[in-house]
């Protein structure tokens, strides 16, 4: 959140010409009602005891799921305490759940890991594996996510009491809201489509885009139509992934001038690191527009910025998920230490573990976080468990990779639009190769200078990297500067442009990295 006082939304029943949409108005300013509800909610949140709240939530989840196939197999009926749960339910990754529990019954998951039939499957394509995941989404999880969205607005109103954020439209920039019926009572698609399908009818007039626009699957076509038909003066809130928000705002500005959304009060962002986009998005925001970071996932809504930027995101304690945290270096050990709200420590990098009302039990989410405060728990997102690079024993974390590139590029006066990095193996030693798209066209000679600056930054940041560079196992990194739009074209060619798709920052598999380099023209 910043003092420039701006995740999932729904669709609204607007249709007609672009001119008509530009004059669209909501039925009335609902902010006073929202403000009253927000005040009540925040008073409750601030009274929550983290450990007691999470322990009680876990007991409720266990009672609900005791009769499921998974619950009977793990003796849920006899579990009373967190420690007992941790001893009976081992950590599992998505692949474990898919193979052992979901795939045999797919697509109709009826009382497998959660009681009753699962109505939705959220499609999620991992940036590192590239394979599609089918994440169960139950109606209790839909309600929990909806509550988290209310919490986002509540914290905004706490810091901006004069805001009229519900006096206009809430614009959620996501993927296609089309859902495919894959079995009786079961639909699958983008999480934004599931959210749109579950928006209460009463709230739909405050949402944008309308169904005919939200259903568009082709990303380029969608941006073109949104730029033409967005009722710019009516938009009060905008949410989405920073990289795609930037593309939308650029198109809107080309048509409407700056700022393209003059009434925008709140920009909600999440999904990828904010730092590379903060300065690039700032010129498009009107004076007084606030930004607020969120940490959502298909598996559950984790945290929301309740203070200023960089001060950490507040862990959601009562929104359907029991959270565990395993030190990253212990994640693959036979008996990892499993922390929770009662035992977390600041300054440690943890892998996030999810137990939820969607039937996920000690599920390794794939993200890494570091707590900056324990009471209430506030965290910083530091990367992915698979978003690291150690092809040669250098043990670089995602956070170190991001920070080093931004630091090195900043020293050379370069803005970074997108990048990916991967290993290149030689006959006797290897190197890292960086494929970098600057924010503006750059002299190719900057590639060698950026490589030297990157190398120096990583040597200072990571002892293992420094040892391997001095010892000769790692050669000097190589940087290839790509032309503007290279990553967008590459993502388009893979059918992964827009929505919740993200550029993979690290491709540790040499074959996948080589294929990406070829596709990017690097």
C-alpha cells in the first residue's frame, strides 16, 4: 500500500455501445454500507488471537471432513490438537493429491477429500512445471474468498476514510470467465470465472467487465475491446496482475489520455513482485490513488497489506485455511519442522503449507514467505519453492534473483519489463543465462555491462554463489537483451497471454530453458 491515496471481482450486466458504457453508473454509492460493515469486520479481526483462531479453525475442518475418504484414512475423528494432526497427516504436493486422491475420481470429487461434491475445478498452470493443475474449489472456499475481498476493501477504508470506492465500478482484469461443464454439477476454468459465477446478483451492478467482455478468451482481442468499452469515468477500483494491468492502462491511455481512469481510487495487485512495476504504473494513476498488495492463490487467500508498502501482508486467520510453515531448507527432509501461528519466527524463509475448506490437507503451496511480525502475523512473499536456481550448487533464491537484477539494472539506468534465467552447461563448467526485456529499447552493449553488475550483486548477496564463482564451477553470467514485446509474443505463442498466466522467472530445466530461449529469439 502506498500513500498515493488503489482480487477477484465479478461481472456486471452492462451491454451496448462503447459510448453508453462510458457513461455507465452504479445504482447508488454503496460505500457507506461497506464502511459500516468494514468497521465491524476490522474490530473482529483485531480481537483475534492468532493461535487460538487457527487451532479452532483446524478442528472445524477436521470435523467437517471426518467422514470423507481422506478423513477416514487419516483418523480425523480422533484428532484434537495441532500436533496430533501434524503427526497423522504428512506434507503432500499437488502431484501426490492428484495421483492418490483426485485423479481416480476425476472430475467428480464427491466426499474424496471434502464432504459432498466439489462444484468447481480451478485450472492453474505452474510457471515452473508448465503442467495444468486442477484445484478443487468448494462453496465454503468461494465464501472464504469473497470474505477476503471484503477484507481488502476494509483495510483500504481504514486508511482512506473519505474514499468512495463503491461509488463506481470495480474492474477485475482476469482471464476468460468461461467455465466448461466436465461432469454433472462440475465446471472448470479460470479462478476469475469461478468468482464471477458466484458473485451475488445484488452486487453485480458494481462489477466490470460485463459478461460479453469477460468471456473473451483471446487476450489481445480482450484488451482491444476493453480499451474501447471501459466506462473510464466510472471505474473506482482496478485489480489484477501488475504486468497485465500495465498493458491495459497503456491501451486506455492511448485512447483517453492521462490518467486514463480519472476516478480510480484503489489499485489492487498481486500474483507477481510489485517492485519492477511500481514506477512504470505510477504515471497512469491519478493523484490520490492508493495501491494495495494481496496474496491470493487458487488454493486459498493468504494475506492482505494492512499497513504501508514493505511492512508486510497480514495473514488471514479465519478465512477457511489453516496455515503451516516449514523452513525452506527442511522441506524435503524426512521429518521437517512444521510451524504454525503459535510457533512461527521472524526472519526465517518458510514454505507455505495449506489445509483448507476445499479439501487440501497439509498441501505444499509452492510459495515461500518470511514473517516480519508474529502478533499479528505479517509476512513478505519471497518467492517459490521451485523458483530458485541451484544447477551448480549456488542455491540462489527467487528473492535474491529479483533483487540482484533490479539493483544491477537500476545502476545502469535500465527499467526491466520481463525476464527469465536458466542454466547453460558447458564441458567443464556452466553459467547462468539471463533473457531480459528492458522497459524501453536498449543498446545491446548494455547486456555485457548488466551481466557484470548482476554478477557483482549476486556475489555480495549469496555466499554459495560467490564460492562457486571463485572456485571456477560457475562462469560469468551472460545477458541477452530482447526487443520490446518479446515475452508477450512468446506467451501468446504458447496460449498463455494474459489472465493469471505469469512469465516464468526461473527455468531450471536446461531443455525447457533452451526451448524458451529459442522461442524468445534469444
